[in-house]
C-alpha cells in the first residue's frame, strides 16, 4: 500500500503541469511554455554537518556521541492555475564515525545505522489568496504536531491539510494525519512516538491517525489561537494561547504577556491509559532593540495515579504523541532535552532567560530553568545556552550553531547526576 501511495503521488506530480493548463493567475507562475514553467520552479535545500555529545559526569554510565553529514534537497514546481507540487529528499550519513555496535552511540541523531536516506516530502497543493489545500507527505507546523527540525531529518506526516483565510489576520486550519515518520525512520507508519516509549508497551502499530482543527487570529496587540486534536484511541486535546503585546515604552521597550492552557482526556481504546490531565502556564517579558528578556511558568496538577509501563503516573497521563521524547512541545518552560511533558509526572516549572543579538550576525539565547516534580520524580534544574553565528554577505546561508544544556539530574535520560548535552551544527542553506 505504501508503494502504491508513493506511485500515485509521483504520477500526480508529473501530470500536474499537463492537466492544469491555461493562463496562471499568480505573477510567479505565468508560464506559457514548458521552459518557462521549469524556470519558475524552485530548488532549495541545506547541507548539515552535525555532532552530538552526551556526557554523564561522575558516573559509570558511558558517554554517548553521534556524527552525521547530510542535508535536504527540495524541488517545488511553479504554479499553474494555483496548483503546484513538491518533493524533498533527505539524507544523513555517519561516514563510519559512530559506535554502531557499542555502548557509546547517541541514536537520537540518525538511529543505529550508518546511512539514512528518505523521500520525506511528496505533495500536491492548491492555493489562492484565501484557500490552501495540500495532500501527500509533508511538514506540519502546528503546536503539538510539528517538524521538530533540530536534527538531521524533521518529522514528516502523510496527511491532508486545508487552510482558509476569509479575512486578513484570521485563519482556520483542518488536517487529517494518516501516517507518521519520525526523525530516524525510513518509512511512514501508522504509529506515533509513543510506540517508542517504554511507558506504553501495549501501544499497537496500527493506529488510526489524528484529526485536528485550529483557529488563529490577531487584532492590534492581541494574538490568540485555539486547537483541538483528536488522537484516535489515545486522547483528545484542547490547547489555547493568548499573547498580548503592550504599546512601546521609552527606549523602544515593549512589554508582552503570554498565556497557555491545555486540557486532555482519554479517547476510544485508551491505549495511553485513562488520560485526564491539565496544563497551564504564562510568560512575561520585554522586547527591546537588542533582544528579549523573559520569565515563564508552567504547571501540571496532580491527579489520581494509574499504572503505565511499570510506573505510576500522577500527572493525569498527559501524552504528546508527536513531541514527547523530543521535548519539542510548545510549553514555555521546555528546553531541548527536558520539560514537564518529558518528565511524565506532575509539578511546576520556572524558566528565566534572554535572547540577544550583540552583533547583527550573532544570536545568543540563555535560560535557567527549574522543574519541581518531587516526590513523583527527582527535581531538575538546567542551564541552557544556544549560540548561532551567521556571517551573511558572501556567506549568506551559512550558520554555525551550538546548543548546550547542563542538567543537574535528568530522569528522562535515566540519570541523576550532572548531565551535559552538547549539539554542534554547521549548516549551509540555499
């Protein structure tokens, strides 16, 4: 079935220029010959050189590392009558540098193989100023179903997506996801990240996907969004956010405030257990010409416990099927390798930090966070530093990024000493 689906998508993409002839409506797509159609198509991509290093300080737990060289190449056709198609190929290669058969491999980067090559995107879409329809293998960018594109290959989904923008600053989104491919899988499966989570040993490998609806809009300084996710036979999730940007004060300082709320409850066969959970949080900060400072808070109230994978969950069993092991959830206090969702226990978290641009080419983000989850799980505090240098000019597209987390205890990594997580990426995007 997967091969038939891929063949069908390829046929659609090759046939699109022939089926949808005529005079295009968009300036970028006014092609009156095959040659102009090809010239108006785009080729984009990136080359990534990535190194992971995890150090378990003062412990017999072996340190882990991983290296990969690869990238992405994407071709998107020009538009004909609003229709276009795209394909994207991803590759990651260890070049024999990884400890594939030993204890030192960090499998998060590209799994336990020396080479990973996937056709991650293959889609057909139609768009006009108020409507967008897209179907096939694609990236999704929603709060709880996103790309998590911080490694070599992003999350991708087999899905159908409809977005309607009836007026400026208001958008409706509906999507139906059928299959999912995580960052280290070669193919699409009727699974989620929960299939790789030891808390859910009875998770089947033939889930029925996800249905989601979203509404977002803004008016003056007020931005808000509301999402509903129906993770079939797992849980239903409502998620809402509000952002307010206050008028600019002296010295071009602009205060802001954010609030988020999530409510989740069990669905159908309840493969993730009798989920009944709540999350809320807020963030206050100041924007200025040199950067941003912020303070954030999140909480997951305790609920009556139930057993999952040999553990007792007191957090209402909150699940995030497409972010949980990646710590890629939208909570204000999450960092690259930990957060309340990853902890799978109740508690609250604080995060304080800043994002500055000391030079036009330099971006520096720092935060200090505390996760208070005792007695359900050990408390964790973490320092997180994210530095990106982009020289620009002749070197436009080139960037060097280093992300470093120093966690004092990290139950998710099954370690309670000082855990150092260092990720270095050299990238050229074109």
